[in-house]
């Protein structure tokens, strides 16, 4: 039982490049979330999903897209990376919306 | 707009003392409130959840209170240990649309000195 895993752990991009972050969970959770964490800003919700095939915007969705084609996977895409997207990205999942969120180890992204 | 406030200054205490962290919120009435612990370079880990109709919740050395009149939650760690040093985040649902999606506070750093 791996819990929540994230790929990759680190990445450096140049401005304008694109990339996809992968989140996978093996707990059969319905809800999945993508957050970014910046110094002094705390965790901010980018997008979330309430089930396979569904996605919704969070607090800071601009510049990101997501997809949930399979229940266990939640992908976060950056189509044209900007330096302002330099951050640590965390994925989380939960059984229900009011339940415990289980977090992945994070992806440290730097955009030059 | 909804605000969640946690003390941005680190809390420094001596080993063995009780640490008390505060989470204040404005405007909306959350259905629940959660506390998480985050160590440097790692994702947050869930500690406790308290619901709007509960006043207090305990788990081992941890205690959470929830005062919906004061719009405040207190998080206590009794007999604190250096291993308790971490950042503690509160999270609560603040969405007026009833989605119950939690919003996280910025966290308070706790440093327990031996």
C-alpha cells in the first residue's frame, strides 16, 4: 500500500515549456486535490476532483489544467510554464470531502 | 472574504510544557476543522478532525477545541517533546457554496527546546 505517490520529485523548466505532474493513489479515494505551497503563503488549492471524469477549480487555477481519466490518477498540466509557477506541488486524496486528506511527498518545480 | 489566521511567528517552548496553537477564522461557519502536521520537505500529515457540534477532541497528547462563537480552534500538545517540532496547519471548509472543500491556514511553526 503506497498511499499517494507523485512523479517527478524535482523538475526544472524553462519559461514557456510544458509538463505534466502525475499523482497516483491506491486507497480507492473519490476525492483528489492539487495544491501549491509557497513560502509564507501556505497551501493553496489549484484544482480538485470529486470522482473519475470530474474536475473543478480551486483558489488558484489559472495557468494549470487537470484530468482524472482514471479514479486512481490525477494529472496536473502546465501548458506554458512561467517563473511565477515555481513552487512545491502537493497532491492529496480523501475518501469523502470531510475526511482525512492523505498527501504525497511533493514535487519541487523551478521555472527559469 | 473568508480568512483563516494562524500565528506566523514561531512558537518556542521548553520540553515538557504544553504548546498551544491558535486557528482563527472569519465570516463563515465551517462544518468541520482539521489539524495537520508538516515537517520540512514533506507533505502534511493529518492529526485530528473536529466537527461543528463538538467542543473538544483528544488523541493521546493532543487536544483540539472548537469554539464556533469565538470562531477559534485551539490545538494543544501536552508534555511536548523536541520531536513535536514542526509546522502545524489548520484546515476548514469556508466555501459558501457548500462544497465543504477545506482551505488551509498558513501554519504555525512549533520549536520545542530540550
